C-alpha cells in the first residue's frame, strides 16, 4: 500500500505474507477470521474449505496489494466451488496496479468469509517529519484507500505517539473521534488500534496495516487483511521473522546480488548504473533521469573496488536483459581511479559485453584511469552531467 511510503521508500524490508501477518498479530490479541489453512494445490482446497464450514474466501498470498480488484480474492459458497476456484487461481499471473508484469500465485489462504458491513483503514508507520510513530485511522477503508489519501486527506485521522510516554488512552479516543467512528464500535476500534500499535512496536515493524478493518453485520471487528513490514535492521532480534522472509517472489537478479553481497536494487529502466558510495549512486540516478534516461538499477560497489568485485557487480547489472548501456561513476578517494579502470577493462575481457559502457572517473588517480581507458571501446567522461548525457545517447542508439 502506498500510504506506508508517505515518509519515503523503504529498501530491503522484510515482507511478510498476509497469513503470516495474521498469525503474528493474533498473538497480540488482534481478531482475525478463522483460517482453514494455506494451500498450494487445488486438491487441498476441499478440506481447507470444510474446516471453516464450506463457504469460504480464497486469497492469493502474494506481496502486492490490490488483489481484490485483480481476481486474487474469491468468495465461494461451498467446498466444491473452493476446489474449482483454487484450480483457477493457483498458477495464475496476478496483474495489479502495483505489479503490472504480474506475480505468479503459488499459495492461497482459505478463510472464513466475512459479512462486511463497513471497511475501515488502520495503519501504523514511522513519520519522519515528526520523528514519531503515527497511527492512521479512516472510516473510508477498503480497496480505494490510496484514492482517499489523495482526494480526501482529511478523512484519515492521525495520532503521533510520544516515544517516552507511549500511546495513551485519550489519544485512542481522540483518534476514533477524529475519524468519525460511530460510538457503538469506537471502544472495539480503539482496542484494535492499541493492539496493532503494540504489535508494530514489539515486532520492530516499519509498517503494520489492516485494510480493511472489517466491521461485520453481526458487529464483530476483525482484520480482514493484514500487512506487516519488518525493519531488516532489527532482524537480529527476531530470528523467527527472518525465517518468514519469502524470497521466492524476490527479483531473481536482486536475489543473486544479495548472495554475492552486492548492493543492488532493480529499478526497471534500461541504463545500468554502478558507482561507489550510495550517495554518489543516488546522485547518478538523478543525473541520468535529468538527461532523459531511465536507470535500470542502483548498484553501490563500495570503497576499494577491486577488479573481481567490479566484474561481479557488472555481471549482475548486465544480467538484466533491459540494460542497453552502462554508466560507471566512480569518485576516487580510497578507491583509486587506475584500479577501477583496470577492473573495468579486466571485466570487459572476461564478460561478454554487448552494450556501450561509459566511465566517469574523478578524484584519486582519475587521470591515470582515463589514460588506461584511452585505447578501449569504453567511453570516458570527466563530469557527471556529461557522463549521463553520453550514456543516455548511447542507450538510445544501441
Ligand atoms: P487487497 O485488495 O490485496 O488489499 O486484499 P484485501 O484482503 O484487502 O481484500 C480486498 C477486498 O475483498 C476487501 O476490501 C473486501 O471488500 C473484499 N472481501 C469480500 N469478502 C471478503 C471476505 O470475506 N474476507 C475478506 N478478507 N475480504 C473480503
Ligand atoms: Mn487490503
């Protein structure tokens, strides 16, 4: 969900599937629908459906939102229909607004269906501006919460939690009041918010979100959906959560990069980027975008880039089939320009490079580096803007 990203975009988060999030949240007292289990094969659907009484809801367990609108959630009347629906859903490519290329469905959560009367939104995220965790609550929950955030920001009530005083009862009452929660259900919603905040805090989450928080026709308040993202910096405190990390869905290039300890994030464009230092790489992405190009990735080769590391990093970048040109942007401090130049030349010998490569070197031994590159097919650039312009031109021509 995009709202969780109001304060910036998180990288390397530990994403937890809905069924896992619901299990975790249940430990904090949060009410969740009765579960018939998670199935990976249609033959298991019947038993799972019967476990919740036959009539059930089947939910694709994928790390993208908007499943409801994309056909990833189906309510069926009995075990026969559950088997049929599971057969159709397992293996399907789910295309949502958040995943235009589609995500393969390999598991389904089978749950008690809810007679939802009203859908609320409840979320907890860190707010960088106020340096507080903030709880958000809206009566306009459900599938269009992003539109609500854009069009009716006032419909989302917020409360910031003081890190020393913690969340206090009056704040919860204020939150429900501001959100316009009807009196009859306000105590239950307040308790729910208190429990979600406790879970978020204890789990070192960077996002805990219930959307929809369902109010059923018979007056129950339950988490119909649940999303948890745990800060990977806190994983050492939660070895059990690390085990949940599902890398089956992770981008295969990112997964390989992580195996090689290469700091790589795939961005979807066609210009491969390598640089030393996260700040420099970020600036390079901006420069390439300003020159009209679309970066394929973020890759920080770090300090003291040796030939073997450069080769390994370049191999990762080139394994993205969309890459049409590569830009190396290296500022020499500890990393020496001549060493980088040698590393690049070395890797161009051992790798089959079919795209143009632009190298920008500055700082320690940049001139020596440029000299080394002179008689190679590599394009040298001395300034960042010049390098970005050249790589965008070359990508367009290649
Ligand atoms: P998302 O679209 O990926 O965020 O998936 P959700 O779990 O939020 O479900 C989307 C929508 O399915 C909800 O907003 C509900 O309106 C709808 N829905 C209908 N019946 C049910 C039900 O019994 N259980 C759940 N969880 N959702 C239901
Ligand atoms: Mn949802």
